[in-house]
C-alpha cells in the first residue's frame, strides 16, 4: 500500500469523503460531531420543520447554550428572569427544538453546560480524526486535538442536521512551523497574536492551518486550544495540531471517549493521523517561539497588534487605519503601556479554561485590582467553574475585587447584556477587538490572561513580567 | 432562493478593508429565531447614532435603497460565522458584493442565500471604489462584470455554485439525493 505522504488534513479528509469531489461538484463530507447552540440553530430547525425532515443522527449532535445566556447566578439558578427577553425566548426555542428532534441538550442548569468549544474537549466528545462543525467560527478550537473542525453558517447547520454531511471543496494546507519555546511570562495567546501579526487577518483564507514543530509540541492542551481557536482571526476556517501523547493523556478517562478495548483501538487509529514525513503543504511559514513577546492589540482587528512594550505604528495614507486609531482614541507613535483601562474581561473560548484562570490568579493572589477598574471573570464552563472553586481560585478573584460569574460567552460578544460602556477601554482575553464587539463604542485591547490580570492590578496596560519578576 | 442571471445596478461603496460581520450586523440583533427583517439593522452602528439615522452614512441615502450591488474593501465579511450578515444584506436589497477578497465563511453563507460574491482584481476594485454609484452589470452565466467604461472583467465562480445561483436551487436537495451513499458510508465505518 505504498502511497504518497499525506498531511493530517488529507488523512482526515480521505476518511470522511462520502462522495469524492470532481471539477464540477464539491465533495460530500461526513460529519462526526455537530455542536449546536441557541443563536445559530433556530432557523435551521425551522427549515427541517418546513420540509418535514428529521435529524439524521441525533446521537452525533450535541446542544448547549452559551452565547446569549446570562452569567448571573440568580438568573440561572435563582429563578430571576433572564434580563433580555429575546435571549430568553431563544433559550426556550432551543429547549423545544432539542426535545422535538431528540437532540441531547446540556441546558441552562446542566452541570456540563458551558461554551460549546470548551465543553466538547472537556467531555471527550472532541477526538482526534473527527470532523466537527458548529455554527460558530471558533469551532477551529477543536482542531487542537487533531480534529478537522470548522465553523459553518445556519443553512449548513440545517444540512448537517438533515444529512450528517456537508458539501465542501477541499481547502489548501498551510503549515506554521514553530521552533524553540515560549519565554516565561509569554503565553499561547501571545503566540497566536504574534502569528496573526506575521500572516495577517486574511493570511489563512482558503486554508486549513496545521501548527507544527517543537514550539507547538511543548504546549499543553489548553494552550493548543488557544492557538487553534484564533485561526479564524487569520482567515483560516480551521487550525489543527497533530495528536500526540499530550493529547491522549488529556483525553484518557473523559466521559465520552471510547472505553476499554475500544480505547486501545482508537489510540491505534489516532497514532496514524500525524502528517507523514515529506508530506507537502501548499504553503509554509516559520515562527520562532523564543522571539515572541507579550502581545496586545491597539486597533479594530486582531492583526493590529504589537509587543506590549512597542509603539503603535503609522500607516501613511491608510484612511481605514487612521479611522481605527480614532475609534480607539490612540495616536500613531505612542505606546500602549501605561494607558488606563476601565474593564478587564477574563474568559471566552480563547482563554476561559482552568489554566487561564490559574495564570490570572497567580498574578492576583494577595493583590487587589485598581480602584475604578471593573473585572469580570467568566469560566468557560460549569466544570471549569467547579474545578476553579475546588482550588480556591474564586476566592482569589473575589478578594481582588473581581466578579465571579456562571459560564458563557459573556462579554466576548456582549449578547447577554455583559457589556463594556461607550468609549471605555476593555482589556480582554477574548478573540475579537472589532468596533462595537463588546458594546456600542467599546474599545477592546486583546491580550493574555497574565497581561489582563497585571493590568487589572495597576489599572493600566502592564507587562505581566514586571509583576511576575521575570 | 431567487435565481440570479443578470444584475444591473449602480454601486454602493464601502471601501474599507476588513469589514467584519460584527459591523454588518452587531451581535445584539442576533437574539432572533427567524431570518426576517434584519435589513433595518444592517451596519447599525455605522448607520445610526443616539439621535437616529446618520445622514452622512451612505446606506441612509435615498439612492442606496435602489442599488443592489455593494463594493467593499479587501477581506469583506471576516470574523463571526453569523449567517445573519448575508440575510441582512439581502433584506436591505443587495444581491451582490464585489471585493478583491471575501472571507471564507461569509462567502459560503452568501452563496447559500442567493447573494453573489464577486472577487475581482485590485485594479478593478480600485476603479470601483473611486467611482461610487457607477452603473455596472453582472452576467452570471458568463461570469463577467461590465463597467460603464465598457470593460468586461471575468470573475471566477466555481461551476457548481454558479449553477445553483442561476437556477435558484439550494444545496440541501442535492445532499439528500446522496442519501444512499451516506448510508453506505455509515455502514462501512469503524465504530467507537
């Protein structure tokens, strides 16, 4: 069975091609796991209803609620009304749709609820070699476990519900080869922001990224998820990392992984997935992890990003660039360091996992956030919340003066009423600094949990290495 | 889905690069369970302020309402996968978007709703951005865009997508026709 060396992407693609693509028609690609949530599914279920179709494989479909869901404990567990009535309706609609079509729902009060991209891996539903889709662009997160995972629109959500398949053209492959290791005080968030600064916000369009090399192998699973999560911020629909012993150790014993002999069989299949030596990529980019510094965004897309001690660049004659700086209230040539912040948000599918909370707590322990700063800590899932509370992290945050909430997307996109005020500066561990993303007129600075915590303490943009003593 | 064969319209120009789907339709309008009526919220934060419509924003002009072709800067539709973005553009009255580069998920969503993504070269894009309101025509079966100068520019759209748009067919019917292959595939896979 001699065959040409194949990439991880090519292997997963080959294993899921129901009907091969031709010059005239895209492939029919089979989907192993379909994650759904309250915001991008109602219109898809409505189409099923209109056409008299059912959900083909409800057991391969998993629903939860996260986007427009409240994070206030009293609105989830205390019987208080959900403050946004249309959001409450959306939540009830998902409950009705899941009941009608036989889809498992990790609902509002489920102990397993959380941000869809946090709970998939946490439950072991996300596995190497799977094709995974969700009506959310940060589905790329799941690629950290060696899956081919990408965001889809609502029409495609309907296609997968009805047929467990999608029509797809095979994307191109982009290898990002990361050598060396991150320095102390520099995180996976800084690495992906650095990568986006190198390839640009559309540098990955039409491609699936495979992050490779010793700088990636050295990352733990939470860090790998942070990297893959923001692939879409470089325009790539999916990012992936070959499964290895770190991946298998993470998955072992999780509730939805194969058990016993089937686990051994799965391991054998998974070990065959990494890209073969000599496999060809359509493009390759080299990144030196040791050169990465703590990064922070200054503009209105994630490519407008600089090292925390750097100065905002100038781009003569670029009106859109100048408009972005005007929106942010910044001037070219000035430093971000020491700019005052009003809000600090720790959470999201990018940085809402346990290790992110631990990192921030390592800075906040025994310290208080600066007067006038509002800090919101929103765990990525109810499981993350429980684990954090078991180690006392919530007390660190509360003692520091931060708010400790129930899980959800929260202030990352401000759908649930967790908002940043007009003109306020938000230092956020989320993934998008678009105009108005966190509230009308809100000004978002994206950075790592370490930078967020350090900046909360000082009330100004702060290099975390100054506080950590690196 | 409305079939598209030809479009002839003056253009509306939003020339900035990297217009993301959060701008096209902000997240607070996504707490809806239908796809109707989103045109009123299209570009809401650029179009309205606390006092109402901003008269200096092009989509509030009388002319824009009669235009069905939007010209946008590079990397249009990046960011969130929300299909509410093409729904809002269509509900407002647009049928085509022209750019040098259109983000993957937005492009896929647009095609599924009869909003035509037209990718052109940098020089053509620059001409269009510098001539807002130019009357252009698009011939989809021929995949050409014709400028008022008479220049006819070819654009690439794969034959499958073009066929669906020209005939107003949606993909779901095509997928359902492959039911037997999907079933056979499911039976031939390792379990677990």
